[in-house]
């Protein structure tokens, strides 16, 4: 990969443009309280411990079809809540959603244990505004491009940035969501959605097997392990997809298309196209690039729930190609 002199130095000509056209509001505002910080740590560490425990657990007691089915179902709902909801709809407005769909997407995203709609969107819009430069909440290039700096940068972009107690200014980066009363109501109930995200798989598994043991394995596989897998897939877009892969489109950062994660990330790992054309509803635009999120948006459009979908056009893609 080509070396870059100073990874996070703002490129010439961009600082002023960003500052002049940008909002005068500060980039960050306030800090997390001690309790909130503890919750963030717990939300990361507990599912991760379950993921590590899953290996001997699966070896010893097996994983039955009910556990697997519940876990996959929950992964689909919460993962698509993040990719189609938090990311493509709320952050980038790549399509308009009617009110029930909009609220449902916010709920599905809140179930993913990745914070609220408003917080997620504010962080992610800041990522696009400053991608791989000073101000990016999670660039793997933050510390430089030597192997040691990249190892440290990988950790920071994947997970470490979550523990920064300084909060992205929502009034600056997500004023549309701050003003949306329905979304604020859903976000205000975040802790209940998080509990439901654990309780629902336990309940389904418990009822399906008519046993407390089933409820426990449902909580473990459909709750904790599923949350941890989705966490790491989502975080890999921030870390791996800004380091490794192909860059067929002109983006002003180090974003790359990383095919091995295409299915698990529901098309989000076609990240180079996404940075080249952030509002595009489809990220996997080249031949054979599977994009499950785009397929779901297409379905929503067919039902009439999604409108103004920004589908890619050949002319636009030709212009974006390097
Ligand atoms: Zn990115
Ligand atoms: Zn994005």
C-alpha cells in the first residue's frame, strides 16, 4: 500500500473548506458519566467473554437447531437494523422510509447493543467528515503507518475508540435525529431494548424446548454470542475495511472493499464504494458483489415503505472509478 506521510494530517486545502462550510458548533460535547462508562465496558466485555466461552461450550454441550435458528434470526434483525437502519437510512439518507418503517429500523438497531440511533449516527457522520484524518473517531492510521503504529491503530479503530469518554456533538452531527421525537423516544428506551435483546432469544428458546436449560442456551447463543459476533463484524468495517482490500473507486481516505466479510456484514464490507459515494443505497455495485442490505431496501421499495432510493447508475459509477 502506498505510504502516506502524515496519516492524520489534514490534507492541504481541506481544513479551511471543512471549517468554513462546517457548522460552528464544537465537534465534541460533554463526557460520559462514570456509570455510563461502566455500562459501555460491560456491553463490550460481557458478550466478548461469551464468544470466547462459546468454543468449549459448543464442544461440551453442542449447539442445537433451536439455538442456531434463534441466534441467526436475532443476528438478521439486529444486523440489518444497523446496516439498513442506522447506517444507510439514518446516517446517509440513502432512502426515505415511512414512519412505521423508520421507527422499526430504530428499534432493530437499538437491539444490537451498539448504542442509540442518535449516538451511532453522530459518530458515523463524524467518521465520514474526517475519514482517516484528525477528528475521525476510529481511524487505524491514527498513529502512523509503521507496523507498530498500525497494530496500535488497528486496536484503536476496532475497539479502543469506544472507550473514549468524550462524546460526539449530536447537535452538530445529528440535529435531524435530535429533532425527531419518535426517534428520541426509542433512543430514550435504549436500556430496555438492550434487555429485550437478551430476553427475547431466552424466551423463544425456553418456550420452544419447554425448559429452563433452553432459556439459558437461548440467552447464551441468541443473546450474548450473537451480540459479540455482530459487534466484531461491525467493528471490522472500521478497522479491517480501512486497512486491507481493493480500492477500485476514488475515495479521499483509505477505505477498501474486503470481500470475505460481505455476507456476514450484509454488504457493508464493500466499504471503498461506500466512501466514494456515501449516499448510495447499494454498496456492492460490481459484478458478483453480494449486498443483502441493498436487497432488503429493494424489498422495502417494492412494498412501498421505502421511497427516493438512491440506486447507483452506471454513469455515476464510471465517474467514481479510478
Ligand atoms: Zn469508513
Ligand atoms: Zn457510512
